[in-house]
C-alpha cells in the first residue's frame, strides 16, 4: 500500500471548515478548494492527496479504500450505513434530525404534551417524506410506528403542504425553514456533527500516521474549546 494519505473532503461549508482544521494540524492545503474544477489534489512532498466530492459519496470512497480517511457529517454516515471506522467527532457542522408535521394538523388534534407515538397514531395512513429514508425508517421502527417512507431529494418541506406526506424527517440547524413553511418539529431524533471516518484496512496499515493526525486534531479542538 502507498504511503500517501488520501483524504476525502466534502464540497461546501463543511469542507472549508475541514480544510481550516487540517491546515492548523500542519497539512498542506494551498490550492485545495471546492471552487476549483480540480477534484484530485496531490501534495507529493508531504505525501498527502485530497479527493473533493459530494458529501454523500464520501462514505463510499472511504469504505472501498479510494480514500484512507474522510470528513463528513454524522447524518451522511448514518444514512450510508457503510463498513468503516468512525474516529472522531469534530463538533462543527452541527444540525439535528427532526420529525416535523404541519402546525394546522397538530392544532386540530391538540398535540401539546402528547407523546410522539400518540401524535402519529392520529393518521390512518402515515406517509413521511425525507432525504434520509434509512434514518427515517430506523427511527419510526424504534417507535413501533408503521409508515410509508417517501424518498425525495429536495424541498422536503413542500411534501406535507401539497398532501404528498403527513410529515417529514429532515435535518435542521436553526429551524427557520420549518417555521417559514408552518411546520413544527415534534421530536428530535439525534444531533449530527462532522466526523472523521477511516477505511478499516487503511486504519491498520497506516495506523501511526492516521493516529498522529487524529492526535493533532484533538489538541486543536481542545485549545479552541478553552479559548
């Protein structure tokens, strides 16, 4: 196996935060940008290679060994269900998975103070729209609730407004979009933050190099927390 350490980074804000962290850890990051058309950047001298890709693809690149490690949100990791190691919670990129329903439907049933299972039992045929069908299905099964999962790729908030579903499972940061579409989060499923993940074989064969990087990142996170 090559001594090159290949790191998969997501496009967008999460990737920029990840790059900033890696730079603080002493890795070369000059010229690495999701705005460039160059998606594979190799730093031969430092033996580091970057893959810039969609967040949803990072667990696949890591599982198959195209990348040794990757930085991606816990939401993406949970939905992907890949065979990999989760090494470190980075704490940034925070969002929360929620179950949300239209305010009008909730007001008609007097939902205040009711358990979420009781709220959902009001719907004879429950349909939940989501970008995360595996997460949604696992969550509803944990409640013992039968529901039809409707996978969508965007504008999830629209689904209950046009009668496509009774509710949604989605990630929120501020909740502003829910409020603007008159939806109410009736349950928080779990909190998701950026994580470092590793290919299982790479973790064994490049253990010392990966652990050295993880150790440096831990120190940086601890220092930032104390500032």
